């Protein structure tokens, strides 16, 4: 088990990797969408489907990871090493896309690789941290995604301005180079600190892993079903907002610099979100804590319906502050608290698959709404699914009222079945 404080070299480099894994590889697409449309062509609905392709790759990656870890339990670091380097290379490759099919293939590969990297980097970093500080550590890592949003917003004058058609290409290439550097750093500190030797005997023994049925843990209404459901609908709702917010602002005639500032505002607020959310989930490890951030995020999304740029901006910052990084980091921390150590990687992988499924559905649904009712309605539709996510998190918080000792006993006595 880990014995390091929340803030250490491993979590620092993991956070730098999450700049690439979340902020660059996944969410920069929404920021660069106007520039991509001008050069490659297609409607926003059609280009939204390319966002869906990215998350299809993400879903397939999460589904592949669990059996892969079970088959090669001692190769987690090797798989992560290869994944992170390839992710940076794929980001560079995507910068050379000249038609939608080519870009779609790169987005699929990037999604597939980022799914592996998300779970493995978190799992490796969390293994090194003291159990009591894992919420804060998770927040420090996830805030890398906020930093990625902040940086991509600063690129706005070079990526979405009509006078710079190929700006998004240079930005993606630079992001890929940064990803390779971050992968080198993470590899160095984990080897130097001996993390590869920190796995426990139970974690490296597939027979022991087989004693825990992860599906009984995740899909039982008395245990984690409503938490997984909340994660699914959060993925659905937030990705609609992040995919179509910048196109909506551009369509309103907002200058690219100001649109970039709004996007960066989400990322800047998210830097505090990671710290606040990590502290909150360590002190109040409850579904109610998760639901509060989701509810405020729902209100933030609704801000676009006012047709007022200031209210829309305040809503965006609210989302960045309480409901962008908070749901993933809190879900990660809650799973870590309520899932046996030997089953954590598999449970996180499956929960992430449901999150990815929501992100696949989101751009499709959002694109349909955009085509029929316009960009404003498309962005605002994300609030519906954020609200459902908040409601399910409340139900999970209610279910948590079962005494912790009773939960522990039930998880230890789950019947032996296939855990893959």
C-alpha cells in the first residue's frame, strides 16, 4: 500500500499527463471545432460525430483494459508506458489530417489510448499515496485536465481565428510533443521511486482477484449502481456542453479572443475544483457531496439560455469550479474507498466504460438538437442529463447510509464468479 503524501513527484507528473489525456486529447476538439470546420468542411452535427468516434475508441479501450490487466497483472506499468508514448505520437499524427475520415481514424485511436492512460495513470499514482489522502491526490491529478482547458483557451486567437486556417494543426502537434515529454517524466519518477515494486501480493495474484465479482459490486442497487449511473449521465451531459459551447459563442459573433478567455476561465476555475473537490470528498465521502457539484453545474449550463454573455461566462466558470473535474475525481475516490484493493483497477475500468458510453451518446444527441433547434438549444440540452446525474448521485448518497461495516462484510462475502 502507498505511504506517500498526496503531493509528491508521482502525482505531479500524473497531473501533467492528465493535461494531455483529458485537456488536450479529448476536450481540445471542441475548442478547435470552428477552425476544423473552416478547413475540412462539414456541418457541426457531422463534426460532432467525429467527437463521438473519439469516445467510441475510449469505450473500446476501457472494455479491453480490464481483461488485459487480469491476464497480465504484473505488466500494468509496461502497458501504461507504451500507451502514454503512443498517445503523444497520435496527437502529432492527427495534426496532419486533411479530410474527415482521416481525422476520424486519428480521433478513434486517441480515444482508445486515452482510455488506457486514464485508468492506468490513476491506478499507479493512487497506489503510491496514503489511503487517507487519496481524495486530495486524485484532485491534484484531475486538475491537469483543467490546466489543459486553460492552455487550449489561450490558443484561441491562433486556432479559431478565420485568418489562421492551420492554427489548430500546430497546436495539436505541440500538444503531442508535450505528451511525450510528460510520459518520459512519469516513467522516470515511477521507476526512481520504486512504484513497480509496490503492488501487493493480492494485487498480483489473479486467483485472489477472482474472489471478487466486480459486476456484483458495480451493478447492485445496494452498492454502487447509482454511482455508476451518475457517472454515465455526467459523461452524457458535460460532453454536449464542451463540444458545442465554442461553436455557439462563435455563432453569436463573440471575438475569438473573448471566446478563448471563457474557455480558459473554465480551466482556471477547474484548477481550484481539483483541490476543493479532493478535500471535500476526503472529509465527506458521500454521494451528496458529488450531487451538490453536479446540481450547480446544471445551473451553469442553463446560463446559455439567457442570451447574455456575462451570465453565460459565469455559468461556464461555475461548471469549471464545481462540476468539471469534481465528478470524475469524486467517483474515483469513492470507488477507491468502497472497492477492495485487488478489484479497483477492474472496477474503475468498467465504471469508466459507462462514462465513455455517455460521452458517445452525448455528441450524437447534441448534434441532432443543434441541427433541429440551433446551437443554443444544443448546448442547453446538456443540463437535462447533468440534472439526472445529480439525482442519481443523491440516491447513491442515500444508499450509503447503510453502515460501513455492513458494506464491508457484503463485499468480502461476494460469491466466486468470473471478474472479467
